[in-house]
């Protein structure tokens, strides 16, 4: 049994992700670094009771920055999953 809380962090609500969800039925999730396509698919299907047709994963590297003291630092890395649902399925987002 898969635990969805260990895979899905949050759903990303940006202008681009809202456009993807309304036009193409794709939703963007922030996931933990150890998540794979299969585990993301199972977690979304279990959590939202929908049918997933495709999962794309993006590894985003952190950007180099400078701290207030002038020392070089780096923002944290993140992993995102873009999930495509079966035609007619929808995730109800309550904000």
C-alpha cells in the first residue's frame, strides 16, 4: 500500500498550471525527490479517485544566490510532476 503523503507535497497553482489544467487536463504537483512516475501515478489515483494517463517528471536545480553577508548560497532543488488525467476526469481544487 502506497502512502500518498510521502510522495505528494503540494499542488502547484500558478498561471501556467491553471492554463494547463483548464485546456489539457494536466495538473502540476510538487513531489518528494525519491518519487518515481509509478509512485506519483498511484498516489494521485488513490488521493483524488481519478484515472491518470501520463506522468512527466521535472528535476529543477536550485539557483545560485548570494546571502546578505555576500557568501554564495544556493536555493533548494525541487522535483515536480505534471500529471495528465483521462478525458472527463477532473480534480476539484479548493483554495
